[in-house]
């Protein structure tokens, strides 16, 4: 009796008739065994996955490269393109920022911002004096040489000239940081943050904000201001040069209209201190003491 092995795999005799090996495959009996095997091999090869290679035309490559270059250029332009508004002496100016926040610039003031980045960051740079009416939205930031002011939606006045830096809150709430970042204060309406001689910020309360922004109404108003600074402001508002003695230490308080002539303004300031002025040229005046 022959021995039967369990779990043995059936063997395929490739020398047998192809019909016995692939019973479901139609066979053309008119062909030889070799031809039938050749056809079967071709069918097996045809069933294998075919790798497809995608070719990009040179024109498409150029278009992709151009689009990438344009994107990089646009990013650089957004970062570095700035708009600067410079107001000369003797003039005032009013502008609207991209979010319709309003800025009114005093004479000899410079405002700079990046319009292409405004939707991401509301930041401006100011040197001089300006009154801001900020629309609510993302944080609004004003940087100057000696400090930084940040708000969400409010109105305030910034004075930043030479070593003087003052921020007066008219409505809302304002955060002021001095340039070193060591000192920060928050002020409310009727308060003023100002830089003291040591470089720190002090807060004054009970400020008459209406008087602070009288320059918006073309009025020059001074409260206990050093006389030298008063003459500097007159020169700035009338676009003239005013020479004064170096030993003048007087303090001035007063208000007058900017539509007065420069001679009228100088006369109002000089008389209380026994001073006089004389015109040296069309746009230059000199202040002297009466004998």
C-alpha cells in the first residue's frame, strides 16, 4: 500500500498539458505548447503594475519658478515698503490710516508706517507731535525715540521732540513704555506720562486735556514752559528762525492764535520779560533785552 503524507503541498507538473494547470484559461488548441506558454507569460507580465513617470514641461517649470520669485518679492515688499508723511514747519496735516484711524500731525512732525502689513500689525513711528483717534481692533502701537505707546481703541496726544517725551490720554486707556523697556505705566483720561531727566516715566494727574490739544484748533498754549521752548515752538509754527540769548531762564504761561502774525506772537511773549525782537531777514528774528 502506498504511503500518504499529511500536510504535503500539491506539486504542479509544468510538463503537463497547460489545460490541466490553468483550467479557467481558454486554450487555443491549434497552437503548440510553447506558443501557449508564451501567451500565458505575456498575460502575467501585463498584470504587473506599471510605473508612471510624470514629466514637467520646461514652460511649466518656468511658470512655477516665476510664481515662487513673485511670492518672495511680494513678501519682501510687504516687509520693507514704508509710507512716510512729513509735515514741514508752518503746516499741519491730517491723515487716515488703512483702518480709518485718524492722525493729526503738528508742524515739523514725521509719521511712518507699513501699509502692506497693516492688516497684521497696526504700528506707526512718530517723531514730533500728533493727536491719534484710534479705531477699535488689534493692538495699535506708536514708537518714538524715547518711548512706545500701545492702545486698542482710544484717543491720545504724543509729544516727542529732542529729549522730551509726553503722552496725554484723552479717552480710553493708554499703556506707555520707555524705550529701554524698564518702566511701564498705564494712564487714563486726564493723565499724562512723561519722561523725567533720569529716563524714567512719571504720571501726572488732573491734566487739562482740552488745553493740551489746543494746537488742533490752531492755538498755541503754554503752561509754565521754559521761554526757550516757547520761542522754538513759535519758530516751528511760523517756519522762521528765532535767535535768543543763552542766559534766558524765564517761564511762560499764555495762549494766542496761530493765525496771528509772527510779529504779534513774539510781541506777546517778549513784553512780560522786558525783551524785544528785531527782524534780520524775511524768515529770521533775533531776541534781545531792552536796555
